[in-house]
C-alpha cells in the first residue's frame, strides 16, 4: 500500500471538543498531519483512526471522502499530484466507519502504467486518467460504483459491500464516465466518452443502461439527434429517467423524461427553452431552474421557476437576474440572484429572501439557519430575518453541514490557531477542534 503525504501542515495539539448540545449524532471525517483518516466525535472529542496512509513523498492528496447514504462506510479516493513519475497511482479505499475495517483497496491504474508525455485527446490511455476517480454510492448503500482502468480500459465497476465482491459492469475500449444510479440500487446509467475535450465540451460515444442483476448493458437511443450530451436530473421511478440536454452557454436545453422500458420520450419543456441545469427533488418530484439573462427567451420570462410534480407547465416565481437553483433539503430549494439569495418551500411556492451575503449563503439541512460569507467574516443567522452574528473574522473553506443542521465544519484559522473548525449554529460560536487537520484535506460528515 502506498503512503501519502500532505504538504503545508501545522502541528499543534489536539484540542478538546467544545460542543454543548448533541442532537443528531455524527462524526466529522478528515485527514490529519500524520496521514491518518480520522473520524472525530465532536461532542465527546473521541477520535477513531479509520485508516493510516503510507507516504514515500509529498505528492499525494485525498481528493474525495464519500460517505455511504446510511453513514456506515467511507470511500476514500486518493491520487498523486504529479502523473509524470514511474510510481504514480490513483487509489480507492473503502472503510467501515464503526470498526475501521478496510473492506476494499484498489489501484485504479493498470500495472506499470506510463502517463503519456503530452495530452493526446481521444487517446483512451490518456482519457482514462481524466475519468478515474468518479465514485457514486447506490441509494441503499450496498454498492459503490466507480470508474477504474486497472484492467486496461476505463470501465464501470461496482463494489458489492454485502457480498464483498467486485463486479465489472461494462467492458469497452471507450472511456466510461458520468454514472447515475436508479432508485432501485440495481440499475445505473453511464456514458462512454471519446474525449472530455479542452473546454468545448465532451464528445460522447454512447449512453448505456446497465442492470447489476442480469449483467445486461443496453444502449439508450434518443429521438432527437441534437441530444448527445445531457445531465441526468433524477428518476420519476425505476424506469423513467429525467434529463436535460447540455447547453454550453446557459446550462441546459429543455427537460425530458425517458422511459427505459419502452424507449419512449416525453417532453416536459421543449428543447428550444434555454435554462440553467434543473435541480430535481426526489421527495416532492419538483424541479427548480432559472432562465438567465444570457439565455434566449422562448416563451419564458427571465427569472426563477418551479416545475411541480404533474404540472403541465412550470410556475413562474419572480423575474430578475437569477443565476442558479439548488436543493437545500427535501421540499426546499435555494435560488441565487443579483439581489441576493431566496428560499422556497415547494408546498408554499413563494420566494423568501435570505439575509444578505457578499460571497455566498449556505442554508442548513434543517432549513432554519444560514451561514453567510461577508467581506468581514463568517456570520450565522436565522432564516426569515437578518439577525446575523459574526462568529469568525476572515475567510474559511466551503462549509460542510451536519445532517441535523446544528453544526457545520471547515478548515480555517482562529486566535488559537488553524485546523478543523466546528461552527455551532444554535449557540453561534466557533471552536477549533483539531489543529492537526491537514490543510489540503477534504471534510465529510457521517450520521451515527
């Protein structure tokens, strides 16, 4: 097993946890300065080492910490920062959080892989390096689907956590990418890519629907020849896929539903409608999107929209210069505009202004608090009223909320030093809880 070093680390002491309320038990997961992947209980201060990573140099980083939906397993993706040396690798580890048992360990590159001297687009040997590292848990947490080139081609594989076996989903010379699970956790959709391009978009060889039960991989045929690359928005059921074709200017062209059982396509919003990539809420089956200023009006006023389940047309919410919509929690969307951020309850579709921010507003999963990035620091506020409290001067990385919305985590600096920070949304306070966190480490939160 290779070892991994994280540069620019500040070694202080591990500080005790400072939380005074324990709703929604969870652990914060990160990498520390001695190459240990740590699960920290923020209430008790207990640290559990999930895995220790070996390290022959300072070139490797943890690029992803992916917790299974049930909170029991961690998929850790690491890769070297420089592909030009002979001992380069890209590694995937799966660890059980409760007892730190290593379930799976795989180098995703072929044995003795030599990185191309240049960047030859459409060369599968090169495009492989751009695809591997994609990992997606199935909704029921049984499977982890990922792209690997360890057998020579960049194909889709699925690790079965129940059987502790590895399944190869496809075998093709083209590079697999863009995996999306169906709600039944037994089937998935993916693309085969000729090249990821250099900014002008991906060149897609085909789209496929795979069944893990039968092992059958079937191509998907779209009725409109203009549709080559698309975004999977979600699933209306296990056989009906929602998608939007890619638009390089604004995001997407229209909204469509594809029945994989019979191959028929329904148009929810015509292709000519230029919109941001719609966001789907599986709980309410609603879609949120924006018609931005840079788009071409085709019967829709520029502004914010909601497409409720079963509606024939989308609901216009408000005009103006809107940028995007995102799902905060089931039943709640957030819209960003030039006039600030707004929250929307699908059951009461009116845009509610959020407190002002300069660099972003991050609503908690409980939809009752918001972190505000302003020019002078990080604030915490209630929703519906601007009663923001400055909790930390300066800047931090993007916050990672706990599932209950009572805390969020980030790397930053306080008067005590730098490291893993815990922000308490109830008491509006910030605590340095581990000064040994590596500055390059991602953060994940797992429910317990």
